[in-house]
C-alpha cells in the first residue's frame, strides 16, 4: 500500500512539474494519479521555517496578506483540473466548518479567474480563493505537486501535507489544536499586591 501511494504521489508530482511550462490557464489531467492516491497526514515541518510572504488578489472580495492573518491559517494550493484537489475539497470544507477559529485560504495555481469562478458556482469555497496567476506563491512555498497544504502558526510553517490531506481525521484536529494552544504562557492577571503576597508566602 505504501509503495502504491508513493508511486501515485510521484506520478502527480511529475504531472505538476510538466504543467509548470504550460501557459497560465492551460490544464493537464492527473486523475489517474488521483484515483490511487492515499490520504496524507499533516506532518510536522522540521524547524518550523518562516512562512514566505503571501499577498494575492482574491477571486472575489478583498485581497489577502498572510502577514496580517492572526492565529492558525491553512494555506491550501489547488487547481480545478486536479482530480485529487476536487475530491479533497468537501473534506476541507468540513474541517473549516468545525474549526471556525482556524483561517482557511485556497490558492489557485495558474488558472484564469473565469474558470475558477465557474468551478465554485456549484459549490461554495471553504475560504477565500486567491489567484496565483504566475505561480510565484507556489514556488515560494516549494509546492511540488497539487494539492498541497501548509498550516501556518505565528508566522511559521508548522505542518504540511503533499497530496490529498486527511482533513476528516481526528489526528488532524489534534495536531492543529496543539498549535492553537502553543504560544506565550498565560498571563498572571492578579494584582501587583496579590503577587507580592504570594512571593512572601513562597519565601
């Protein structure tokens, strides 16, 4: 099973690399790879590197700047021609619905807006749809195949998955909940006088 999954991922990767030379808006079919691809867990990213700058125009609505996003943000790269991307969207939508405290943004790679707008006419997007018309954002994030997901917390890439991610898995919820709990220790909201008394008692 693992060998088959790796082969499917490799095929999808080759397909994406092949379309990198195509003009923006062109499409390719990777449905054969998508049919065999296993769901991928969100894995910790070594060193939690700083997330690249992500400032893109949205398909509809205001533009998006990742630097202005607070808390945990899922950055999901996709294309409408990509079969695994299409099958993954309902699970991603369920994840977004049950975790409203997490921001989800979709980054369409190198497609014309009219095509993407037609695609989402029949199904609502689980978050703002951003247009990476020149693939600059995909290159900055090191995307090697579609779909690809990155979980950014406190400006750093904490988790990532290449291929169709397991958004319905309890492990996914646990991993992201851990990121929400990480950060500065809780502040002591007691008064200075109370703190002074506590210090004297400890002595």
